[in-house]
C-alpha cells in the first residue's frame, strides 16, 4: 500500500529542522509523534500563524541531533515523557522503567519469579540467580578504579577513596549475593552472606566489616532486622512495586531529576579529561560513591537505561538519598557555571 504524501505541517517542520543544520524525514517525525515525543501537528504552530513554536522546534532539533538511523534514542527519550508529565507520558515511563528493571531476568530466560517461603521456591530463585550470573564477567576494576589508575599515571592526585567505599563494586564476590538479593530480597540473603562477600572484595577493612557485623548482631538482640529495613529488602519485586505505585507526577519528577543529574555529570566527565580538577571535586563528595560511580554515568544503550531506572527507584524509595542527589546536582551545576554554553536542550527551555 502506497504511503500518503507528507502533510504541509510535516514538510514545514522538516524545513525548519534543515534550516538549523539538522536533518529529519517526515517518516521520522511521524515516529516521534507515535512515541509521544512530539505533539499533534496542530500544536506545532503559533496561533493563526505558520511559524513553528520555539519549544516545538527546539525539541525536534534535539531529536534530530540525537537520532541515528536504525537506533533507538534510548533513555534520552524518557526525558520528554517526564517533561510532558501527562497521564499518557507517565504510563509510558512506568512501562519502560519496569521493563528495564526486569531486563536482566529476561536475558536469563526468567519469565516469572517463584514466590513464597517454601524450599522449592527458594531453590528455584537460587537457580535463577545462578543463571543470571552464568558467563558474566566481573571486571578487575570499576569506574572509580580505572579513573584513579589513569590519574596516577598522569601524575594527577585525586581525593582518597571514602573509608566506606568498596574498591570494586563489580567484584564477583559481590555480584553473586547481589543477584540473589535482586531475585529474592533480604529473605534469601543473610547478613553473613553479604559480610563474607565483603570480606573477599574488601580484604583490607576487616575492622569495618566486624563493626557492621556487630551492629546487626546488637539490632537482632533488640528485635530489629536491619536487612528488612533496606529499600532492597523486597528485591526486584519491591523495586517494581515502587515504580508501579508511584504517583504520576512524582514519577515524572523523579525521572526529570535523575536524567538531569546524569546529563550534567556526563558533561562534566567529558570536560574532566582536559581539566582533572573537575574530577577531583566530583570525587570529594560522598555522592561520588553513593551515586556517580555506581550508576550516575548513564551512557547510551541498555547500561545507561538500567542506571537511570535504578536511580529513579532510589529517588522514589529513599527520600534522604533523593535530597543528597539534589544537593549534588546543585554542586555539579556550580562546576558548570564557568561554561556559558547550554548542556543540550530537552525542548522545554531547560538544560538537560
């Protein structure tokens, strides 16, 4: 069946995009509309005018600049849904966030998590965690370690690691109980399992680990289960519930803040290549260990999408963490202050 001819509105937007040095086709613009990234064509223009509204053109230019033939724009498209903050955009966000959180399960062929306290259900979750870890390589160093090695080679002195920072968050010893925690929650992973993993990944901090062990022991004697108080106490099920039960506006706001923070951090990391003092200042804050090195940097693709999804969960589930992220974002913005150029526009008049 032959395609219909592009509308005058679509051709006008194509022309406006090309007039600003970018390219797009009517078909691409239609897809952006289907994804909810652009409104109906009737909303593109100023009242009683053929002039395209600045906010619409800015968003279209951003999409044209970001889009690559045959590739999704990934989590960057979530920014528009979060900005629009409508029931439809919140529904889209909720669906993609849940799908992203569940992606490790899908990759391992896990269609449904066994629930319940029976031995069979527990063993099924353990087997599923083992499938998740099969053929998964654990890098010798994480981002923090790579950056510190590179800085040392260049003769740049960076702030010392926090005393509570694990040297490599992707250490195999941590990943295995982490997978069990994700699938079954705290009920499937005892504190001793985690402490033994930390002892392998954190061999020079026996005193700190023993302090944690004693804190849990004393809490247990007092009738308190500290593991049960963790935001990860319910594992993947709890993460999904947090996203699914969030108010539409709160969900959109959380995604706006997390994508904004990751966007600013990404720009600062690019500039730090030439100005290492930026990296030193970023690493001097506690949020470097609590967020930046473990998921704040969100590249294109599935890894970046997962990072944003987890940050969104934390923002919704952990008010104190959300406040710290807001503080760190304000701090990062002061590092951007000497640079007058915009950090990529997301089409709403703000900087992404």
